[in-house]
C-alpha cells in the first residue's frame, strides 16, 4: 500500500474541524481528523507531513508515528501533534480496510459486548469559533433556546434536561456550572453566591433523577488548588461520578494534593500528551480516571499505549470526545477493546446535528449504550457530495 495523495477538507459548518483523507494506489481512502486550529493544521500536513507520507512504502501507523515526531516541540500538544494524530487515525482506518476488519478486532477484540455512554451537555455551536475554553465560545444562541442545546438547558433548566436524558435511556451527563465563576477570579477563589449558583444546578439534577444518573462535573482546568478544593468539598455530598480537570493536569503536585484533600474522584487527561505526560499523574496517584483524547495525544497508536499504561496502575480510561465523528468512532473501538475501558463520552447535540450532516457510519447509541461498528477500519466515511460542495474548503497534495 502506498499513499498517493494527502487531502484536507475544512467544513464551514464547524470551522474548528479538519478532515484528512489519505488516498492509496489501490483505491482506498483512510479518514482522519483534527480539531482546533484547522487551517494551521492543514498547512502543517501539506507542507511537512505530506513529504513523509508520499515517500513511504507501505506506511504502517507505528512507523509513521515515529517518523513524524518532530525534534522541536515533540513533548507538546501543538499543531504537529494534532496533525500527526489525524494522520494516525487515517492510517489505522486504512489498515482495517486492507485487513477487512474493524479496529476493535485488530486491537484484540471487544472485552465486553457494548459500552455505557454519557452525554456531555453542549450545544451544536459549542467551541466552534475559537480555540479558547471560555463562555464566550460556548455558542449558546442569543435568540433563545434551540433544540439539542443542552448547554443552555443545564444552565437554565437542569431538572428538565436530566429528566429528558433519563427518559431517553442516557444514564450519564456532564455539566460545567462553575466556569463563569472561574473567569471572574482567574480561578483563585469562588464567592459563596457563585458556589451556590453552581451547586443549584447539581441539586436540581440529583433531585430530579437521583443518584443513579452518573453525574460528571467539568471544571476545564480553570482553577487553582484553593478554588478547586472549595468546589470539590462542596460537591462531595452530591456524589459526582467524577470531577474533571479541576486543575491543569501539568500541575501534578497540586492535583495530587487536591486528590488527598477530597473524597471526590478526579478525571483528567484530554490535554495531556502521550505516555510521558500521563506517567507522573499515575505515579503520584493524582488521577482516578484517564480521559485521553485520541487526537490531541498524537493518535490511536499513542492512545492505546496510554490506556495500557493506565491499566498497569489500575486506572480506567474514558476517552474524550468533543472533537469529531471519526474520533468518536475510533474512541469506541479503543474503549471497547481496552480491559480498563470504563465509559464513552458522547455529545448528542453534535451527533444529531453537524456530525450527522458530515459523515455516514456513525456509531448508534441505543438505551445509552454503544457498540463499535463491524465495518472495516473505524467505519466512518464522508457523506457523498460533501467534498464537491461549496460548503467546504479542499486542498490536495499528490506525489
């Protein structure tokens, strides 16, 4: 198998998303994707990665992952890492197609027949305008609530949203009612009023659907240890399934101390890069759940190693997905084949809007559970006619 073309597609519907297609001399197309800074990642792929890909006979994911690792910035999660992650995903898709097997089978087969999922309560326009994790990038419509805008719903109608998800068979949900309080103080402290306001969201959900709903609380790494400690101690009686990214994950000592000071499970990892990034967290016992992002950590090749490393420390994995439909499919293959796979993040607002508008072969969620596709590779393809439409920008580099 030889790569004959590197193709990138940036859809207007989601400016932060970049699809990557690798075309081969035997007519196959492998699909990958990158999220955040799509135009910049596109430049890297065509100006740097394409030379490697087009000049390699039988490009295997492991070998290409090593070759594309740059000398400068190799420990970071910048453009090169995101671009390499997209390439790696597309290469695994090609390997699966060539073998005629789904990725879950190539990874050793499923360890259980299906996975539980949870719904991250975003809206269709969430983080679509910039790469900033701030409330001005939440994409909440100014003209009032819209269908599937679960972010507006959890802020303003949390009990009704929880009931709707429960009745749909979804048994897990993630909310972030403290972010605006962090913006007010740079995460140094939280006022009693802001703490009460955030807790009111949690109280409403628990009062409506009880403790059987796995309730995740996201803090987006916006807090320092003082503010995070206050919030986690206040959340304790509500028994969250986990609190995610209370502190930046590279503040390993502070995160370990926070873990020691509270009884709440801590999840982190979507912005952590590779095994070397996760190892200090695991060694210090600072994390209870690893939320590795398959793209941002450099691809499936590295993410599988992260999952195995976490398993060595007795820590489960629950991969992050707010970053695209092919990534979601890949996450399910990974999580279902990992012995320490815990639960899979999904965003119904994405699945029922722009994911479905861009691709075919999306994983189907039934009663809150999902199973990896049996189609070869990860199973996701761009919808017919998308590449030729005037709703995308396309660029191709050939040998």
